[in-house]
C-alpha cells in the first residue's frame, strides 16, 4: 500500500462527506445514502487487491 492510495482514500472521504452534507440539508437523504454507498464501493475496489496481495504474501511466508 502506497501513500498515494491513502491520499486517494482521504480525498474520496472528504468529497463524499461534503456531498452527503449538501444532499442532507437539501432534503435528499436517499441520494446522500447512495453517494455514501458509491464512495464505499470505490474505496473497497482500491483496497481489495492490496488485501489479496497481503494474503498471498502471508501464504507464501508460512508455506516454506
């Protein structure tokens, strides 16, 4: 995991929270929920390959 990925996750978090607040204050709670869900899916799609790589590394380490 690089520092670049951490900054991207932070940027998505900031954008999603701002959009969430704007949509909630304008009375669109359903769309705010969908924006939060979309942000979660985006971040998970970035993290899952790194978690898979970590499990592969641990598997190789203990299969010696």
